[in-house]
C-alpha cells in the first residue's frame, strides 16, 4: 500500500502519455513524461519510486510504440542509475527548478543516445531492426522533444509534489 500512489501516478502518466502522443504526433515530437518523473523522483531522493517508474514507463513505452520489449525500459533504468550516481555524489538537498531543468535536458539527450545505441547494436548483431543514423532531422526533433519536456516539467513537478505530499500524510482509520 505504500507504493499505491506511485502506481496510480504511473497509470495516470500512461494515459497522459497516450494523449500527448496523439496531440504532438503530427510534428513527430513526443514529450516523455516518464523521463521527467524519473528525474523528479531521483532528484527528490525517492529512489524506489524512480526505479518503479523507470520500469513501468519503459515497458509501457515499448508496448505502446511497438519497439522491441525492453528497449525503453532498459534505457530508462540506465538513465535512472546514472542520475542516482550523479545526484548522490553531488546533490544532497531537494531539487530546485533550475536543477530539474538542467537534469531534464541532460536526461533527454542521454536517453535518446541510449536508445540509438541499443537499436544500432541490435541491428549489428541480429539485423532485426533498422539502424538509426544521426542526422539533422533527428537532432531537430530532439530539440523539439526537449522543449516539450521542459514545457511540461513545471506543471508535472507541482502535481507530483502535491500528490505525493498528500500520500505521505498519516491517514485516519
């Protein structure tokens, strides 16, 4: 029951992610709500919640997008490990908005690099998927995706803070 708000939040994120993909789909730019939430959890010292969100969000993105199952989950888990290392070594207090902004920018680029690397490795060894080449269109889409993530960062951060603050208060029987 302790992690129930996190599971409910992940389900709500999945529904919102589907709605955002439909809204931004014509531009081929997809904000990644799960990435934003993983960054938020890590920077607010809620490691378990961030790991749960990384697994659920990655598997959900794989199922919804039609990628090979586990590519997105592995990408978010690797990102979670890197963020955990960096935040535990260098930051000891809760995240401020400028810190969140910088980590979301870094995470967006790093996650995309992990995804491109995984797909190219799978192509090299199994020849099952098309390789991804880094070109100006991919870079332009990445910049737009970062801007979309930043646009959603503050409302999502405020919503998470409110939901999880209410869930940690003792509930009367």
